[in-house]
């Protein structure tokens, strides 16, 4: 996928807020979710090594890829884990994967 647009670098407090939202979104349904609030000060210092950015998108060029290049075991595990998540988007992706590679 290629995304074209205007890039804005995010630093400091705004970066930490953005990372907190991102971690919460992707960890909330995990078996052992992590949170930024519970990270050690040593780990949080590593945030200084992250370059955060936002993009005001004006064009997207996408390709249709659903892990077709993976071996059969990995491919089946990906579909299984997507179905296990159980939300509509994950299930739809798993169903598309079934159509693409049989």
C-alpha cells in the first residue's frame, strides 16, 4: 500500500497520548493486555526513540494481500486467530482469506 499526503511529526505529550490510544486499541482484546500506564519509567524512556507522525491523506494506492505468501500452517493460524477475535472486521478478513487461498 502506498499513502500520499501531508505528513506532520508528533512529539512529546501528543506522541505519548497517541501511543496510549494505539496500545489500548490493539491490546484491549488480548489475553494478557499491556498498557502504557503500567510500563516502567525505563520502558517509557524508549518513547524518545519513536518518531510519531500523522498523515493528511490525499491518495491511497492499495494491493489485495491476505498473507497468500505464508506457508499453510501460518496461513491457517492467521485465519484461526482472526476468527477467535470475533469482531466483524476480523471475521470478514478470515472469510476473504478462505476465498483467496483454498
